[in-house]
């Protein structure tokens, strides 16, 4: 049972609310259509139900509001707009990623592709799908968690008549198993064909809440569609006969050679055309919209009519001031690490960036080695003085920025529930995966550059340096720091470009400032720091570890290491602050 009570959107400036005091029910086991013309507030009503838009009112899904449901994807399946996925991701990859978010087995993706008729198109990319295939994939995304309630916004948009018939059959099958189905439409004929109950709204207010039989009787009028080259002649003849026999027959010219005859039948129209010698090219029974049936009512500005027949929705008691609807973040993925891996490697962008970074890195190392002036550390990581960062470190930062940036551009978590949430589990998974990717890229860059240098100039150029552990730690720290800087900045500012800017800001802006601070002579030394740390620590580590502690301190004390540490600290504080501010709003 879906119960929407007192839904009212927040008005903008002096304009009236898009949805105003909307109350209705969608019972289980039945298909409910939310009918209204474009701009009547249907989509806004759905967003209020799903707590995606601020306003007032409450919506209960089997007695609980959405934010009180532990696993929303298993209770409510949502389709708002197009499929929210990266256009180069495959249909199967998109569903498998959402399976990890919903906490269901990955095999569920193939089952749903079979159900929606996309079994042979699982490896096709989302950007190449037709409108009908896109809607099928969106419906599969809504059904992933086997939800009890389906909330669909214009699910038949862009579908052919055959696909619409298939969709209506699928929705009725879901309702027949005891599920609740609520979908919006602007076509009265579709509502009459596909729904068991029709809720009609206009200007954000309830107009009628009826069973489909009552809706067809009171809101729709049967008519006979006629197409003839002598439309005006046939219309005049039928009007004269209707007046002579005192019958209530209305003939409306639809333009060109088409007529709509109300209050008659195909047999009567055909007989009249035969009597008057008028050829008929088309003669069919149709059902057309008669517009709202006006009866006196209350609650509309200026005394406009309103229809609210007795029913369950009108029996719900509404308080004078419905509770507010704050915008609540969606739940994070139930399997964040699996989700993040599928998100990262489900598109070819990741592999292309890594391959491009390795190729550029190898080329730069060969060019640097020709001069004979670059130190071995710069050769192995391909870091010429003209570049702010080595190619591999910049690529790690770019992949980190895409980790959040792509999701805010193509929302993937809990499809249709708004922007990507920033939960601790998801953040931890992203930090771990981005760090692992950065380490892999750093290792491949060093090994690849060393092999290229051996091939180009011989084995004497590349040798294992004495301070190899310290160099490796610095290189790993730089790569991971760039990846995390891009990730956190994209998460704070919700933009990939902001993450890339944060990565470049470290060597371009922060490092020069740190170098100026460290340029002066130092009267103090950090010698003896491990011993002082041992005195403060509860656990006593072995004295052999002092050497590693000092090595870590020296790495951090370098200008680049210190700049990265300061930048990451600032980004973490900004991330926590924005997260707490978002929670404080609700």
C-alpha cells in the first residue's frame, strides 16, 4: 500500500506550489495511474514521495516512510527519466554494478535482461540503445531488488504500441503477485487501458480518484472516427438527421478529411454515409478525452470546480500543517567495494587513461635520458622540470577525480534517487580502490620506464639505487596522495574538473609556498623523534622500527610530501564539514 498524504512542494518566490495538498492511495495488487497534462505536477509529486525534493507531507510505503526503510531498493523500484548510467557502460555492466549497490547477486542482472527482452543486448553500450531499449533497461534497474512497490515516471514514453502492450502486461503481472504499481501518464486512453485505478491531477491538485470503470464513464466519451473526402457534406447530413430525429449526436471536424462523431455508432454512421452517397475510407470506434468533468467543489482558487469522489484517499485525515519533507541522501551501496570495482573497470576510460599515462611516461623517460643530466629518480618516474607532476601521478589523480565526478554526472546508486551519497563505507571503498589503482599505475610506470631505458641505452644506465626504499615510498606516497586529492575534491565540489584542479594545485600553488616556508635556516632538529613518540605511545614498538619512522618523517617533510599532507588535510575537513551540513538539514 502506497499512501501519499498532503504532498505540497516548496513554492518558489511568489509562485504557487507545483503540487498543492495532494492526497491519494495506490493499493497493492492493482496498477494505479497518476494522470495529468504536461506540467500538472506529476513528476514533482513522485520526487516528493521519494524525498528527492523539499516540501511538506508524508508518503508511506507499506506503513513506513522511505527514510525509515533499511534497504530502499528492495522495497521501492524507481524509474525517473532516462537510465542514469555512463553512456559507454554496457547494459549488463550497469545492472551488475547496481546489483552490488542493492546487495543482490550479480546473476540477477542476467535474469532481468531476460525478463525485459534485452538478453541478446547485454554487451551493448547504454549510449547506443534506442528509446525503447533504454526504457526496458530502466525498468530492469527498478526491478533489480525485487521491490514490492514500483514508482515509474512516464514508463511508456518513446515506446511503440507493441512495446507499450508488453510494458502494461509486465506491470499487471507485478501487481498480480501482490505488488503496488504507480506510474504517471498524460494520455487518458493509456490510463483507461493499463490501470485499475486512475488518479487525475491538474495544477498540482487532486481532480479525481476513481476506479477505471468510473473514469471511463465520467472522463472519457466513446466516439466514431470517420475519414472521408467529403467530410463537410457528411457532417451536415448527419447533423440534419440528428435534429430531425431529436437525437443527441455531435459531429466534430478534426481537420482535413477526418470527423469525430459522438453519440452514435459505426453502423449508424455507415448507413448515413450510404444513404447520402458519401464514400468512407475509415470507420472505427475510439475513446477520446472529454476533459475534466466539472462539479461544484472547494479548495480551488476562484471557486474552480474540483472532483473528489468518496474513496479511501478522501477518507485520510490531513493535518492543517503536514510534516516537512527534507531532501534526504540515498542509501549507500550495500557492497561498496564490489560496487566501486565494477564502477571503475566497467568503462574503457580507466584502461585508456592508464595506457596513455604509461606511453607518455616511457617517451618522456627516453627524452630525459638523452641529456644525461636528469637523476635516476626522475628518469624512472619520467618527471621533467617543466611538468608539475609525472604522467603516472597525474593519471592517478584524474582517476580519483572521476571516482566521484562521473557519479555526480551519471548517477548510478539507487537509480532515480538523486545525487550520489557520500557515506563512510562508500568513501572507504573509493579510497582503497583509488589507492590500489595508483600503486599499480606507479609500479607499472617505473618497471616500464626501466625496461624502455634498457632497450634504448643499455643496461648500464638503470641500476638499483642505494636509497631505493625511500624513493619507492616517496613515489607511492605521491601517487596515492594525488589520487586521494582528486577524489576528495570531486566529492566536495561534485565536479570532475574540481578534482583535477586540486591535483594540479598541489605542485603549482602549495609546493612553492611550502618551499618558501622551509627555505630559512633551521635551529632545531627532529633527531630523537622516534624516542619521544615511544614515550607517548601505549604500545612499545621495537627499536628497529625507529629507522622506518624517521624515513617516513623525512618523506613527509619534503616539500611535495608536506604540500600533499596539507592539501589532503584541508580536503578531508571540507568533506566532513559538507557531509555534516547535509545531515543537519534533515
